[in-house]
C-alpha cells in the first residue's frame, strides 16, 4: 500500500514539474506584464509594410 502511495506522489510531482516547466521555461522573467504586452502589440502595429516594386 505504501508503495502505491509513493508512486502516486512521484507521479504528482512529475505532473507539477511538467506544468511548471511549460509555463515558465520560455521567458527569463516569467510572463509578460500587461504594459509590456501592450507595448509589444503597439510596436507590431507601427511597422510599415515594405514598398511594392
């Protein structure tokens, strides 16, 4: 019985590790704040399209 509980605990820890890894591994400082995201969206819309030849 104890072995089953230990295995369930290990599976839960692996699950938590996978969730944490997918949430925070992409950025150095975690998720972007609202003002940073708004600034990134604003910068993307300010670019002019390349001239047509």
